[in-house]
C-alpha cells in the first residue's frame, strides 16, 4: 500500500485565530499549518529561516489578523525571491497592500512542470504568487466612515464638535452662528471618486441612495454599463477632468507608489471644494493640501489616514476645517471577522484548485 500523500503546507504569519474557529479547524484538517513565533517573524530571523528552508516547501502564506504578521517588513525584491517555488497564494487581512509588492509576487517563478510535446520533453513554469486581500470584508465599514467625512466637510461639523468640546461659551456661540454660513447639504451635489473598486463603489451607492448625489469617477478599469446605470455614474477619463466637475473628491484607491493629490491636481479642483481620504496617507501631499485650505481652494478636508502615521501633521491637527480619524475607517467587528475568514478561505480555495475570492494581482500572473 502506497504512503499517504503529504498535506500541503500553509505558513500562518501573525497572531492566532480569534473568531472563525470552525473555518480554521477545517483548514487544519486539510493542510499542515505552521505558525512562526513573533521572534521568528522579525526581518533578519525571517530572512534567515527562508534561506535555510526552515519551514520546508510551504504552499501558501496566510495572514488572517491585520494588526500582526507584518514584523518582517516589506515583501519586496529582497524578500520575495527567498520564498520556495511551491508558494501559490499569499492571503492577507486588510484592504490595503502597500506593504507588499504584488507585482513582484506575480513574477515569482514556481516549479517547472515537465510536459510531453511533439515527441520531446519540454517544461513550463508557472509564475507566480496570487495575492489576495480583505477589501471585500471592509467595504461597508470604510464606506460608512467616508459618508461621515462627507457630511463633516459639507456641514462644518468638525468646527461645531471642537467648539462644543472646548466647554467655552464664546467658542460655542461662534460655531452656533458661523458654521451655517458656509455649510451646505450634500443632497444633489456632484461627488467625485478617484478609484471605484469594491470600496469606492460602495461609497458611491450610499451617497447616491442616501443623498441623491451625482456620481463622477475615474478608475483604470471602467465599470460595466449596468453598474454605472445603477448609480447614474459618469466616467471621467482623467483625474483632472473629474475634480473640475465636483464639489467633493473622495480618494478610494490603493497606494501605487506615488502621490496622487498634489499641488498640480489641487489646482484643478473647484474653488472652495472639499476632499476626503479613506485610502492611504502617502497618496496625498499634505503640505499642498494645507496650502489649498489656506488659499480657499479647498473649503474643508476629512482624513482617516495620514502621511506619517501615527504622527499627524501639527498644522492639520489645529485646523477647524480638517476632520481627522485614526485610520479606523474599516474598524468594525464585521470587518475583523471578514478579514480572518477571507484570508483562510482564499488559501483554501487556491490550494484546492479553485479560484480565489479576492485576488489583487491575478491579471499580472502569466505562464
């Protein structure tokens, strides 16, 4: 009788599962799960372990908890080539993936497979590693926070909140009388989204249905006619074209290695318009935004993310027309539960030969 086939191996980086215990147990019954310690996950130790093949030829990487498992730092051209050729999928909690070079993962060459072609032996190599994120789990929470910031920048709520919390009667009275003079209802106003992926589209749906806002968007991948009709969306071919037509711009795109909101693009914004960022802080030139606020080019700003987190620009922290939150747009238990589940289910599906649920770089992978 032949020996049983060894189980495929999942490298579980980060803290242990807290909520989706049944899913984890199902995974453990099908695959071998190896969970490196915190010490083993530090950059030098992790790199050394990969070079020495400490965990063998594992087949998947699972990071189910967004707030741990990143101790080894950026997954870049230094780290990714050290992975065994057996790795097929890297599934992580979290919507953003600015800490992982998904293009480098897509280039990683897997094992060579022998094939018989025209009477001769030939080989094909499959490249590379699918990266799957958890954006689908956080779409609702992030979109709700975006709506909060949209209301903030239209209705001057930061000014009112700050004055009320000050306990100072003069500040209260000033806000009571003054906020209304530059506040507007968002109803029927044109809203522009830079990025209309899962999160961006959910923001657009909520803004359209709740406030009847007119939706404009720019994205490298245009939505289908059916999706555009559902929210009466207008596609703009450039960001410059987009921002010139709307009263509020929402940034809802992944970090691609460069700033998007800079002095040049801000010069195309409507005078006195508004800006909301629930994406990544490094997409925004904060000095240029401050200059636009001081000149009146921008009326108000809502930021869930900052350029140098957890440090907030000191000038922004003092401005009553800048509403700030602590990168908590996705911070709901629904998100935490979904992050865990998606990370595990993406690994499971790929290792079982099924399609991933939330692949980010699938379009970059080729034979």
